């Protein structure tokens, strides 16, 4: 069994989502897929909530553009016969988001829990659309709300996961699952069911939690660069790919700002000895980076 996680750029538009589905198709047996919000949407949701909290009516235009971006993907990817139904379903989600934002507008207060509620719609919307796009390519696929599987405390914005409880729920949930499963990363909930988030970039962490709970063979983080590099390749043209690295070195790089992998991702994997691969959605044949203790053990 494997976990495949796709980041924001990988699922930013219809063309990229089709690439992602191609990669999923190569792995579809015994796979759990974790997806981020469409690239840029989490930032937009924060902006949306912030505008509303300041009483700025400009939030309405931003709200419409967020909905339109998702609708465009539905129009691009879903067969005409299904399209109306899916647009109707997604409208229910837009209404829920609108309620969260209108509440912020009315109270002029942006609490961390309200911000988590707003941000969670990025993954709630993306997972629904991507699961429908997968079905549209004739693959059986079930989507799960990650908030029912990952339980946290109420440290909104960067919640602490109740590992034992979450692993139990996750392993029970997947016991009899036969089809491809997909869920949003980043989002979770408290024992009382209130939405929380795992901190920015936290979908990688979700993938590691699911992988560790299910004792998978590999956790794959699919992103927009070839792997973990000696420096941020967007800033340093001569950054080099690191094909193999230990958990502790990768963790140190992540804590020092290599945002290609969220720092909390390493611990669940190392405790179960599961290798993490970082791969490029736009260069799937590339070797990527393998994070494990193999190299150290060879010494
Ligand atoms: P995703 O949306 O797929 O999770 P992120 O934007 O979170 O992707 O992380 C990928 C980005 O991390 C790359 O586009 C790159 O600019 C940046 N990055 C920063 N440091 C590094 C590094 N040392 N190696 C690779 N990428 C890095
Ligand atoms: N969508 C969230 C963010 O932008 C989580 C993630 O992408 O990993 O921070
Ligand atoms: Mg990321």
C-alpha cells in the first residue's frame, strides 16, 4: 500500500489534474491519495476572511472568483451528463463557505478557529472536484473527509494531532476499503468535531500520518520541483538535486525552511521506517529524492 500526496501546483488547473490522474492510474491498486487545495486558493481564502473581518465588501468579488476557478475545472473535466449534478453539489459547499465568511463580516472578528474554518474549504473543494474527475476517467474512487480521520487539540492554525486516536480511526476506516481512496490534506478536527488545520503546508504531514497509521510501503510527495535540492531552486539556479538523504538531515532542512516538505512529515515516517519519496508531477520519470535511513545503514 502507498500514499501519494499532490501539492497545490500539481492540482492547480484541469490540465495538471489530468497529469495527477495519470500518475494515480499507474498506482491505483492499494493507494490512498492526499490532495492540497488548488494552488493559491488557501492564500485567497485567508484574504477573503481578512477582507470580511475589516468590513470590506470587496470580499464578494474575491468569493465569486474563488467559486469561478473551481467551476472552470468542473466545466473542463466533467462529462456534460454529470456536470449539472456536480455544479449543484459544489454550490452547497460554496454556500457553507459564504456563511462562514458572512459571519466574520457581521462580527468583524477573525478568530483563529474562524480562519481554520475558512481555509478548510480549499481542501474540501479540491478533493471533491478531483474525486469526480477521477471517476470521470472510469476509475472507482471514494472520497473521505479528512476531518473525520485526523483528531487534534484546539490549537487552531497549527493543531496538535492525537496520534493514537487518529491512527486507530484511520486503520479502522481503511480496513475494508477496496477502491482508490482520496482525501484532502491539511484539515482535521477536534474531539468535538470543530475544524482545525495542521499549519501551512500541512498536507505533507497528513500524508505521513495516513501512511504511518496504515504501515504503507512508501509515502510519495508529488510537487513542482525534482525533489529536495541543496537550495530553493526558484532562488538558486545552480541548486542540485539530493537523490538520497537521511530522515534527520531532511528534517533539519525542512525546519530550516526547505518548504518542499513540511517538517512534521518526517516523524511519523521515521517511527515506522517508511521511506518518503519526493517526486515532480511535471517530470514523473525523474529519480526524485528518497528520504530513509538506508544510506546510513549501508555505512
Ligand atoms: P506543494 O504545493 O507541492 O506542497 P510547496 O510550494 O509547498 O509545494 O513546496 C515546493 C517548493 O518548495 C518548490 O517550488 C521550491 O521553490 C521550494 N523549496 C524551498 N526550498 C527547497 C529545497 N531545498 N528543495 C526543493 N524545493 C525547495
Ligand atoms: N493548502 C494548504 C496550504 O496552502 C496546505 C498544503 O498545501 O499543504 O498551506
Ligand atoms: Mg507544500
